[in-house]
C-alpha cells in the first residue's frame, strides 16, 4: 500500500529555473515534480505536488493533510522566516514533516537564518539544490518504515 506524501512549495518557487538561477539552478518546479514522482514510486510512496504564493492557502493545505497524508515535504520559501501561522498548522499535523531549502539559508542574508518551520520538522535539508526534495523523500520512506 502506497503511503501518501504531500509536497508543498511556497512563494516564488513557480519561477524556479528562471529566478536567480545562480542561486536556485536551472531546473523548473515541473522538473522537480517529475523527479519526485519517479522516486516516490520506487520507494512505495505516492505524492501530491503543490505550489502557492499565498500563505493562507499553504496553511489550508497543511490542515487538509491531517485527513490523509502520512508526511509533508515542505519548502516554505520566504514563509520559512515569517509564518507563525504555518508553524501552527504544522504543529497540528501528526505525520512526518521534512523541511527543504534549495539554497543553504545559513549562507545567505541574516534574516534567512531563522526558520519557524524547523522547530516542527523531523529533518531539515538545505543547500543540496533540488536534490534536497529527493533526499527528503528518502528520509520520509525511512521514517515511515
């Protein structure tokens, strides 16, 4: 039986591949979604891949995940550093949470060094490029057993 993983992406990640490629690389979010779906199938996971530029929508998706997802892989993007609402939603989720950042947020501006999400995450992956999503799925598979 496949285990459901919700992969959530925050603001501006829809511009992946064109926005600051020197920081985020040339892969698009569609490329990442395809890579995740392929690996998930190998790992016995199913994925639903979403992106939004709206904080409230991200919070709603996390709340909805309580009804069926066993794990959330989340790249909250800028909401990492600002959203207590997102943290509160994640605290109500009982499954696995893996936080992913394409860039190493600790090598960037000081305001990016703090993550509200990290205090809830079972693991944090940063600075591995889009490969971080695949590492997150492997960790989910390990944690779900």
